[in-house]
């Protein structure tokens, strides 16, 4: 079993790893070279986590102080910095020693746990009552924010499919188009909700419209992704399992979840706090849901999100947030940003053609969200300033985009070059949001006293 | 990189794993059989965590309700149940499918993270002022609780060394004796402290003496373990690195830690809560300390514990507890109990000889702690009831024992048979504590109104 008679000499083993990682396609581990002892895993894990959290905090802090960006922007960038595009480019041996490929699966597991928990928490604060206020404008903005992306995806995907390596070989044009559409249509809904709530805009035109359209567009995008995942690659048996499994789970939670979970909510209300037993039950349900949606072939995050929507509101969610969020946000999510960053190879965007593709995708993405939502708001009677504000917020994609493209990469829907391009698109559209929103809406609103101060520490 | 073009069919891959795990020494993975995709890791991880937390909670609950045992006892037993001794014995294929060996390193990493954080939290509530109250009795009990175990270890270790497989080949009698002594001398100090505080015994004779002696004996035992780890196996270079590294770290934290960390404490006091930034700094320091002590060859838990002792007290530790403990206790520690349980092969205690060894070690352990501490308390003037109560509490070894023997197993100091025997010793001495304490002290004290109700949910 786990008997480790040789003492782990970290510095010496590090040299081995450097050699291993520099030939990433070598048969390392499969050809009888020294396997990792358990101790190697924990030594690397502790070092990685220290470096990951330092990077996320430092870059996040710089982003906040210098560029007035929310923390999440800094962490997205920190992940890319830790990967082959920067840390790996300038200090290849050190980077390889810190992030040997033997550790990738541990990092991956932590990252999936992190985004799963994150989407679970997003689910717990997902409010259906965002829909249906402000009838006509809301419908128009929602519809524009979902139809323009898919329309433009229909236009550019045939071209993208002619470039080898962007999509999986043999992917159908239908699936490729749906995936691109979902990538473009996604909004950093949680970041948007937090900005709007923190600034007291929830009852303004801008707040209502953005929240409604953001929630609606994200819900549609994730459903489309689920369809792609269910139908891509595995043949009819796999698709049936995914569709039947996913739909049954969602229907079960929607119809019975609230009622079955209500007693947990009452226990917390009565006690005034969440006992360890109740929290353990919540964690068990979370792991089961994530496992189920992962096992049927959709993705763990759907399990987390759907379960989250059925959790009792009020004190229960408040207590859950206090107990789960710090750890998820400070320790686990940075693992996701790093895992994503380790797969981000900006050097793949190195030809004129790739650069052109990157610019086109960026332009199309901005046009499809900023442009379309602005136009829809204007056409249904909103003033210019509100419409611009809505467009700016709807255009930010944040962590949501990283989640969807990591799923696409992991499931083999897209290749590394398109992944890198979409990482750039995610970062640029998210970075744009704050200054554009300030310029078109925030500054004037603050002058007229309608808007509070710029909040720190928003996170998509 | 991480491109996973084949969709993970969990049930099908499960069949493969069953085959793999049933031939644990086969060259699986090294001979070209299908390697795990990242998705396999997350699917298994979510399933494992669900099962692990369910097992810990259910067995813990049964232990509390039926046997009036603290939660930790149930979780120790739950780990053994999930391992080869029960789950693996009756449902070998299912057990192998849930806990394939490919996942062991992920579980190991989570387990190390869990005990590291746990020992960090123990460090934060470690109070030096426990020492030095009640002069003579305190010294006598402390001294008895550490000298009797090492004396008895000197007596039985030569015999144990004649049995092949209990200790590593070629281990010196000196190191084997020290390790055995530390195993026998350890007390479940955190559990003891919690029982005493929760029942309002902190200022009683029993409370003062147990806390002083428990803290002192544990501190000595861990120092002895550090010496063993530093000098075992690796040759002089490794020993020097371990000793110099470990001592420098400890001295640095002891002399400068409090002062350097004080500003963090003030930030929390001023704000009235712990910001994410402060918590991130704490986590970074924790990971760096754990990494450092792991890398020099001692063990991550020492890094966590020593750092913990230097953390600012008061509001700071209170807030830290709220943010870190739920997750550590509910999600991470059960991974440790399970990892430990997966290595516990009770079938190795299958001969008359092994059974005899197990009984002798158990008897010696009870004699060395219960007996010696009782006697020391009586001889320095404590009444019979108090002395018995002290003996009962000092005899519980709880999670602390599991930590030390897992380190012994991982570093190759002891083999699987002795590991299994010491797991039994840990469980039996911990299970004994509550009923014996009740019988000799608690019942009468409660009748006379000196003692509060039995608390739920104590944890070693």
C-alpha cells in the first residue's frame, strides 16, 4: 500500500521533474521513471497553493488599486501569468518545478471542486423574481442578448471551422455553432448582480433590465452548453444518458427540492445558526449532485447550480455563505484560475491569421452583447445613458466565460488555440466593463447623487 | 495538454478499475492501460467525498446517540469501516470502484491539508499559561505521563523488533523505541481541552492538571517524533537539513512570529471582522509553513501547529475559527480518517502472535497513561475521584494518535501490521475515555452540581 521507504528529497526530485516537464510528450511515468511518492504530492500541493494565492492576491490588489478593476479580473490574469505564457516563458525550470504535470490532476480536482462550489453559491442567490419586471424592455434586452450572439455565431463559425485546430476534428457545424454562441452570450451574471446590489441600483431601470437579461441569457447559454455536452462525441447511448439524467435531475430538484430542503431551513432559523450537522448534509447533497451531473456526462457545475437554486433562502443561505464562501473564494477558486491559466498558451495566437481570428471574435462578442443590448434598450424607450450602462455590464463575461471554455477544452470541443483566444476575449470584455460603465453611466450618476461609491472586491 | 477527447463513461470505466484494484501490485498505468482522464478524477472525487461525509456523519451520530461518544470516535471508526477491513471485505468490487488507487494521491493531499489545518487550529488555541499552575501535582502528572510511556517503550520495543514487518527493516532500536514511546505518550489534547472547557472544569484540580500534563506530554511527544523523522532513514545530509530547518523555523516563529503577526490582529480588531485579504495572508503563511516543514523532511503538521501558536489571540482567532473550522472539520478531516482507514488492514492482526502483541500494546498504553497519571496525582495529594478522572482523560489518544501513526506509516517507520494494531489502540483508548470518566468522576460531580451536562460534538 502507501509505504514510502525513501525519504523525499524535494530539491533533488525537483531536478527530475524539470527534466520531465520539459519533454511534455515524453513517456514519463509510463516508462519506469521514479513515480511520485505521496509525500511529493503534499509538498508540491502546499507550495503551489502558497504561490497561487500570493499571485491571485497581489495581481488582484494591483488591479484594484491601479486599474480600479474588481478582484476577479486580477485573479483571471494571475492564472494566465502563472501559466506557460509568462511564468513558464521567463522561468521555465522554476515553473516546471512548481507545477509538474504529475500534480495536474490534483489541481484539476481542486479547481472543479472550487467552481462547483462557486456555482452552487451562485445558485443559492439566483432569484427567479428578477424575471418579469419591466415587461417590454426586459424582454427586448434579454432577447437581443441571446439572439445576437447566436446569430453572429452562425455567421463566423463556418469560417472558424476551416482553420485546423480551433475545434475538435469531426465536430458538427451545429455543435460548434451552439458552443460559440453560448460563449459569446454568457454574461458574468454574479459579478453584475453584485455590482448592481452594492451600488443600490437594484430598483433602477438599469438594475432591473441588466439582472433580468443577465439571468435569462445565462440560463439559456448553460442550457445550450448542456445540449452540446449531451450530444457531442459520445454517440447516442451517451447522449440519452446525459439528456435523461440531466433533465430528470433538474426536474426533480425544481419540483421537490424546495419542499424536501425546507426542514433544513427551519432548523437553521430556529437555532439562529447552522450546525455542523446541517452543513454536513448540505455538503453531502452538493457532492452527490456534482457527482451525478459529472457522471451522466453533463458537468459538475450544473449539479451545484441547480441544487443551489433549491436551497432555503434567508438565514440559511446567509449562514451557508459565511461558512463556505471564504474558503471557496480564497483557496479553491484560485486553483481554478491557475488550472485554466496553465492551459492558456498565448503563444498559439502567434500568426497573423490567429491574431485576426482573435480580433474578430472579440469584436463580434462586443457587438453581440454591448451593441445588441444597448440597441434593444434604446428601441424600447430607455435613455441613452441607461442603455449604454446596460450594454457595458452585459458585455462583461468574467469567471463564467472561463468556466464554459474550460469545459469546452476538457471535453475536447475546442483546441488550445481557440481556448487561448477565448481567454483573451473573457479578460478584455471583463476589463472593459468597469471603466466603460464609469464613463457612460457611473460618473454622471454619481454627480447627480443617484449612485454610491465604487465598491471594492467584486467578484464575477 | 489536458485534452480529453473520449467521454468518460463512469460505469464502464468503473469495471476497469475493479480489475485494476484487485491486482494491486499489477503494473497498471505503467503498462499502457488506459490512463485516467481529468474528468475521471473529478467524478471519483465528488463520489468519494459524498460517501466519506455520509459515513463519518452517520457513524458519528450513532456513536453519539447510542454510545455517548464524541463525534471524533465515530469518524475514526467510519474511516476503518470504509477501508479494506469492512467495506472492502464485504463489497470488494464496489469499494474498489469508489476508492481506486489512482485516486489515493488526491485523497492523500486532501488528508494532509486537513490535518495540517487542524493542527494549525490546535496551535491557535494552545495556551502556554496552562503550564505552571498547581506546581507540584502538575509537574508530577506531566512527568509521569511522559516517562512511563517511554520507560515501557524501552521494555517492549526489543520484543516488537523481533517480529518481522512491524517496523521498517534496519531501523535502529533507538528510533523504534522513541517512536513507540511517542505513540504511547500522546494524549488527545484538543479533545481533552474541549471537554474541560465545555464542562466548566478549567479551574478545577482536574482541569488544571489534565490541561497542563496533556499539553506538556503532547509537546514532548511531537518533539520526539521530529527527532525520529530527522534522523530516520535518510543519512546525515537529510538529518542535518531536517534538524537545522525545523529548529530554525520553530525559533523564528517563537521569537519573531507574534510581533510580525500582531498587525494582522489589529486589523481584525479594528474592523470587527476578518477581511478576505487578511484571511488570504493567513492561508499563504499556513501553506508556506506546511510546505517548509514538509520539504525539510519533518512534516507539514509541525509547520501548521507552530505557526498557529504565534497567531494573534482574541477576535482574530475567533474569526479565523469561524471561517476555517467548518470546512476543515466537515470536509477535509474526514478525508484524513478515510485515508487512514484505507491503510488499516485489520486482517493483518490475524494470528495469535499478532493478537497478543495488540493486547500487550493496549495494556501497556493504558497502564502508561491512565495508571501512571492516576498514581502521580494520588501521590501528590489529589483525591481518588480527581485522580481517576485525570487518568481517564489522559488515556484518550483520539485523532492525535492517528496523525502520528499515519506519519510513521508514510515515512516507512512502521509497517501495516503495527499500524493496524495502533489504530485499534487509538480507537479503544479513545472509546474508553467517556464512559470511564463518567463512571469515576462525571456522575458524582453532576449529582453534586459541580459539572454541566454532557456536551455533544466534542472532537479530538
